[in-house]
C-alpha cells in the first residue's frame, strides 16, 4: 500500500492487536458504557473504533514521514505491527532542529486528532450516542497516544525531542543519544516491573503481559538506536569507494548455469556476481536466482536467462556515504554493485562496512 509516496506495510502481528481491540471494545467497553444496543451493534461499533484507531496510528506515522521528507530525509516506509506503527527513516536528521520537528510532528498530530474527536463528541452527543461514544473513546485514545509518545526516553518521540535539544546544546549526538537511551531503558524496565506487579496484584494476565512485552520491545529499541548512532558516527565521512572491493570476479553472460555453480559459486563462495557481455556490465546474478532453475536445466540455461538486468539492480555511486549504503543493504540483500557512468567499479558488501566499523571501534577503544 502506498500513501503519498510512502510504502505502508502491515505486519502479521498487527492483526493480533486489531482483533484484540475489536474484541475488547465490542464485548466489554461499549456494552459497559452504552447499555442499550444489541450485540451486533456493539461489534459494528467495535469494528469502527478499531479501524479508526489504527487509522489514527497510521496518520501519526505519516506525520513523522512527511515532515522528514520535507527536510530531504529518505523514508523507507511505515510498518504497522503489534505495538503500533513505526516510520522507518533511511538517513537520520542532520541537526537537532530537524530531529525536533520530525519527532514533534507525530504527537502534535495525535493531539490535534484527539481534540478534534472530543469536539465531535460534544457536538454529536445529543444526536447519536454511538457516534459520540466512539468519538469520545477514540479522542482520548489519541491523546493518550500523544502523551505516551512524549515520555522523554528513546526510542519514543519524546526521547527524540529531548535528544534534539541535547544534541544542539552539547553538539555531540553520541552523548545525547546515550543519555536518552538510558532514560528509555529505565522507562522500559519500569513498564516491565509494572506489568509483573499488575499481574501479581490483579491477576490480569493480558494487560500485565502487554506491559512486559512493550517494555521488552522498548528496551531492545533503546539499545539498537544507540548502536545505530555509534555506527553512523564511525562511518561519518567514509565513502563507498573506500570500502568497496574493486577486484571482483566477473561472469560472462553466456556462461551455462552448471558452470556458474562449479566455477564461480563453489569456487569463490560468493552468492552474487556481476555479469558482463564482453566489457559491458549487464546485470547481477545471485544464488537465489540460480535456485529458481530446475536442476535438469542447469546445462541448458545461461546466466543471461536468470540474471537481474542492470536497469533493475539497485546500485551505489562511489561517492555515496558508507553509512547510507549500509542502511540500504539491510533491505536489499547484503551486497551492491558500485557503478559510475554505466561501468562497474566494484562491489560493496555489508560485511565490508561492518568490518571497517569493528576495526574503527577497536582502535577507538585502544
Ligand atoms: Zn511517533
């Protein structure tokens, strides 16, 4: 699904949350608060409320993404999953002000939606108690979403906002990230303890478990976010040409598949090779593509039959930042060709970049 040029993907885990909300709204919340409807009507109200809740989460993430795009920051897409949504930004903000605006956009939007829905509640309350009831619940859900996200621990929006201030103040992104990651970690621990206590005191397994899971997810994200920044700092100023392998093993496009397997894949133990027609770089062939050919056809098919033609191969330029190359490679396999004016200069793998990072951080620690 694409909205405003941004890819939106829905994770399977999201459906668990969706049906949980639907069930709780239809079976528990609406019957308790609005007593005079039928079961079918409660389920319709629950369905409308659940769909609108997830639309609200999506709008929150779209707000982050659109502000990021406006500042020239690439957005890989929005992922909706069991704990809500996440806008996946490829490159990070360049300064504190940008980070502040991107982070603030989400909670500000949720707050606006919440206020709007409460206004809807008060204008419809005399006309339809169902509409007014949904607007009331959804309005508060949006306001809570905004407030929860404003807690100043990374990776929550509030953590990003605080980090933006500290970043501007200290002019040291790593230090700012370390502080908000620690706050995020402490808050995550607090949620986990709260979840356990809730379970022990109220025997409510579901809400207790829920808090524990959110806490664990946040703890992991806080640590991951910090590592990502350290990686980015170590790779600052490093260009793709400095980490690429220039001396690559080339495959002629007329090579039969069985020779490709014997003489290239087994021998060099790479999973991807650049393909050439004489001197011209024409595509990439990978082990994955070879696997699509039935074994009995290996002697008859050639590399050019299975390769990805050069127009469709995602590639890097020699002057691209290594950090950006790395974030692109998490999604596009572990290996990319480096191309300038149509000719192949070399290959970069995830390994190459991560090895450089490891060497740099070892040297830094020494
Ligand atoms: Zn947000």
